[in-house]
């Protein structure tokens, strides 16, 4: 079974600074996908970024980048130039095949607070 | 906005009752997955529906059941509600190109908050 570990329950960052949210994973699959989602207090899970296990380059989407270190089984999210609207819960997730379909296994999340 | 909608937004039920939650998938998507998120935790996979068939199930009892319709919208039904069923229920829409599609990305709706008293 796959496992996702997020060791930072809460993080603070000042506006316009960069912040790294940690994620490590455990899997015996050769092919897998890693995702980051943002969940504001409203509850909706917002897709941010995806990294495939065979992708050689780190994924980037605007101010979000994923620092993928396959040998260390880590997939850290880097947010550059933090904004007040980035305050939310952030979840790392891994896609696991269920024998035909896919499911996401989530970590416990990191609560990010951006301060002035 | 993902184009994934869920109804109702909030619901209060009593223990032993039954509930039906609804989800409309994003246009062009053929797959719906359901997740339960208890307070302070990450979402837990309930099941996935692909082309109107259950296509994978998590560790949830049979009183959690679902349907997918020809337009790819979906329902989650929970019978004999228990207090621990109180949670945010999230529906995710995706496009599966076939069995074992490794490029699938799931897009979530706003969720339904269920409170069981």
C-alpha cells in the first residue's frame, strides 16, 4: 500500500517570500503520479501541480514548482512570491492503481499561513 | 472553477437515516471518484465509477453505495447513518482513457458537508 507523509502540520511565511512544503512517499510501483492540492477554508480541493514518476524535469505551474527527488522519494512543493490568498491547507497525494481505475492517497496536510 | 458541482452543500441527518449526495462531472469527463474527509484529516477514497461501473473501492462498508448515470453524473448513497459518517464528502471528476491510465488528473467539486446527529 502506498503512503504519503507530510511532517509539517503548520507553516508560516511572510508575503512575497518563498516557502517549501515537504512531502515524502512510499511505494513499490514503478509508475506513479504525485499531486499537490490546495484546500481553502471553503473546502474545495484545488489542483495545483502534477509530477509523473518518469518525468525527468521538475513540474512547474506559475508560482508553483515541484521539487521531485525520486531516489529520496520526496516531492516537495515550492511556492514562490507568497500571497495572502495562498493561506490554506495543502495536501500531497499519490495516484494508485486499483486494478482498472485510480485512487488518490492523501497525506495529512500542511496548514500554510501567509503573513504581512 | 472546475465545472464539477455537488449538491446539497450542507446536510443534517440523524443516526440510522439514509442520505443521497449528487455530483455532476466536468464536461468531457467520464469518471467520478468519491472521497470522505473527516475533520482535520486528508480525504479517504470511497470508490470510483467509470462508464457507469464501479471501478475500484476503498475500505468502506457496503452501506456506502453509488451510481453513475449515462451523462456521467453520479450519486453517493449512505444507508444506516452513523455519527462517524459526519464529514465533508468530495466528488472528483476525471477523464480515464482506459484501464490503468497513468496520466489521469482528478478535479474536485466544492463538497457536501454532512452532519449526523
